[in-house]
C-alpha cells in the first residue's frame, strides 16, 4: 500500500507526510503516478473544492482503496454523502481531514477573486452567526487546522486491514 496526494497550498501534503511517517508507507504526489504500479493499493489524499476532491480523477485507472478529502471546514462540505456521490467513491472508505487556508492577501488569481467575493457576501449578511464570523476570519487571516489526531480514523482503518 502507498499514499498518493494532490496538494495546492501544502495542507494536504502535511497530512500525507504525517500519514507516511506513522505508517512507514511510501508517499507520492499525484503527478508522479506513472512511477506507480497499477496493482498497488493506494490511499489517496486530495484537497477539496466545492465538494470535488482534486486530483482523484488522475487515479481512476489505479487501485484506490481509500480516499481522504482535505478542506477548510470542520466537516466535509456540503456533507460526506454528497462528497462521496460527487466523486464516485461509493464503494471506498472516505475520510474528511480538516486542512487550512492561506491568508487572502497571499492568494493569487481566480482563487483570490472568488474568495474575496465570498467574504464580501458573508460580511453583507444581516444574520451572521458564529460559524459565519469564523469563516470570514479564517479566509482573511488564514489558518492551519492540520492535526495529527485528525488522522486517527484513517490509521484505525489501515490497522484493521
């Protein structure tokens, strides 16, 4: 078994490296997939954007046995069932890992434009709750939610195999 990951800002890579350290499994970036045998069992970690796990489609011809999605929210968004359906991973274990985000000022291009618009929408809400206020702060200032304990369900699954 090996670990393959897709990371844009480094948070998913942190999880892949942590998982590799704990399991002694080899870890590869998704763009190194040609170096991997199609018979190898793969745990895939990818960052999420609107419920889509980035990089997963690169591995459709490979034997992915479990999928981890990394996102900024406390739980998978829109929800785990939708993420599983949207990514066509109904027959595989899915684990959500809270990642993080870079501060808005450090983003570039379309990511910066889209998140700036999203923050503006959130700020304009009259009925801002605690979750909305937290989202605004996280996007504006960035945050790192990567924690070793978030990998426990994945490690338990690996150990039970």
